[in-house]
């Protein structure tokens, strides 16, 4: 390799283009390296879950991005044990799904995501505080990067069925007022962004 070729190679590596490629287009390998661990892991999990939900005619849950944000997910949990008190409440109140939001912090997968319940309002449960889900596997002390989003969602569904969780009919304004300061404090304590 000549001195000029070496220089071009070094410049192209620094600028993220391949030698001889004057288009400025990054190669897929360079793009992959540029992505953070968080971005790669969240992208893989989203791709796997959406692939599964698209192939299943009756999925237990679905996932979508909130406003196109890769790090904010909306999860609709459709299946909870129908024989449980919570499952009976879902049927009684005509609730088709539990709407959750997952927020992935900057240091995910080394820290757990924040899971919140958007609807319905749930009462008498030992693992929630004004919509913030308090599962043991979401506790930073017990969290391990080996946990998947699917495992978290399925654990949540099992806890709804096995606990004394019940659906409570509450006005949205009342819930928002009660939850605002708890969310505000939690988000800033854990360094999460509020959109």
C-alpha cells in the first residue's frame, strides 16, 4: 500500500466512508459500530418482538414506538389469566388490554427500563406506585442484562394474575394530578428525558 493509499484509508476510516467511495455514504459496518450498546439491544429486541407479533394471529401483547422514539415503547398486553380477579375485572369493565409504556435509560441494558401503566388504573397491588411498575426484576439491585423485554412483560402479566390487583375506575384528570409529581421525581432521579 502506497503512502497516498494509506492516507486515504486513514481519512476514510475517520470519516466513516470506504476507500474509493466518494459518496460519503457510511458502510453498514461503520453504522453498526456507531450505534450504542443501548441502541443495538433495543433495536434487536424490537425487531424480534415485532416479528413474533406479526406471525401470531392472536398475540399476548404488541409493541410500538411512541412518536417514533426507539427508546420509548407502548406495550398493549392483551392476555391476562381470565380466571384471576384481574382477568375477571378486564372482562367486567370491557378492558381489551393493559397499556404500558417502557422507557429505556441511557445505560440500558446495564440498568432496567422504566415501566409505567398508562391504563387502566390498577389498585390493591404490591408492585405499583401511581403507575410505576415495581417488579423485582426491574429493581436495579436485581436487574441483569440477560433479562429480555418479553420476560419483563410476561412477568408483569403473571403478577397481575397472582396478586390482588384490581381495575379501578378513575377519571383521567384525577389520575394525572396524583401521578405528576411522582413521575417527575422518578424521571429526574434516574436521569430520564421527559418528552
